[in-house]
């Protein structure tokens, strides 16, 4: 999502400011006390609670998904450390993980996706368009959930 335009009325020292045709990167510059922080605070407040301020109007546009973009990696460094704590083999999720004396090291094991599961269309498109993207846990048979649903 990106902000394409906004209008503020009576926000801090600003009587009215209207900005249209915004670029991907916007910089607010000026001397102290002219309202830079008020602009940022008003836009953030509006994004968090659109109905809270009648003095702020914003137009946003949805960004098209980039199928070839960098995939999100939720394995933070702190979480990765935890992944090396041995776990009882009884709770092993990925059958190919080896165990020793009834324990194994999870090491970011993939979650099992059962046969016939519903996968998001973006994952399927990514596999079709990027030969290098082949998650090991994709089932042989699956349904798809569309990128966008038609209006009701």
C-alpha cells in the first residue's frame, strides 16, 4: 500500500495542506516549528484509526504483489536460537527429521501441509514463475485461494 495523496486541515500550526501525486519516497523538510512532526503524527494516527480525525483525508492505492519479490522470512535471529533446543521426537512435525535417543533438533523444520489443503494463489504463481522456489512441504494435491475475491 502507498499513500497517493493527503489533505490536512487545522493540524498543529498548519491551516490547510494538500499533497497530490506523491512519489514512493517523501521527505518533509523545514525549520523547527513549521509542522513536520504534526504531518507525520496525523498521517500515522489516521492510518491507525481512520475515523478518529475528521481533519485528515488520505488516499491510498494497493500495491500489486510482486511474485518474484523477496519472500518474507519470519525466522528472526532470536527465534532461530530457540530452534536448536532439542525437542522430543514425539512432537516431530517433519517426518524426515532424524532423532537420537528420542530427541531431535527442529532447525526450522517446515510445517506439514496436508494433502488437499487450500493454498494461496500467490504461492502457486510464485512456484510457476520461479523455478528455484519449491517449498518442500507443498502437498501433491491442493486447492487454491484466489489473490482477490470478486465484490459481493
